[in-house]
C-alpha cells in the first residue's frame, strides 16, 4: 500500500507557540512544525544561493574557476587545508583577472588529500562574500 503525502503547501506554517508547555506531544503537530521550519530554511536557501560564489575544478584541464553573480570583485582569497596543514589557512590572494587558475597555483603536488575554498575580498583583503563551496580530493579525513 503506497502512502500519499499531502502537498507541501498544505502544511501549517511554523508556530513558535507550539507545542504548548506541558502539553501532550501530538505527532502530527510536531511534523507540521518541522515541515514549517523546513519550508523557511528552503526559502532562505533559495534567496541566498544567488549571492554565493561557486568555485569549480575541471580536473581534465587542470583549471580552477569561480563564478559570482554579484558585482565583479577584484580580489579573492584562496583557503586550503591538506595532509601537511590540516587546519584551514589562507593560501593565496588572487586577482580576479588570474582566473582560471592552473592546478600548480592551487596545489603543491605533494598533498595526499586536500580541500580548497575561496572568499571574495576587498582591496584590503577583508572578506566581503560568504565562502564558496569546498572542493575536496578523495581521502579527506572526517
């Protein structure tokens, strides 16, 4: 027997007053609360995603690129962690005209695992965008 789920718009919006103190827990009420919160989270993600830089790596060409739908930025800060430097550290400040980057500008070649992300910066190297997505090699420890 298949279960038919109600349309997401039929869920009640989140109500911070529910469940009431000392009230018996009702599964449907909690489910509606969680679904209402999930709807709010999804709406916020959809509003924020166009503002986030997207960092990408073309392994076949060995090129790293960034796309950002906001105003053009002059500078980016590249952050990296790897087997010999496991904490996130600022790796390099990159002028926007340098993209796409070649792999040897990002990786030293002796990393057994690595993760890379970047953030847009102003002329004084102060971050002015959220961090990009993290690109990881295989074997990154948890």
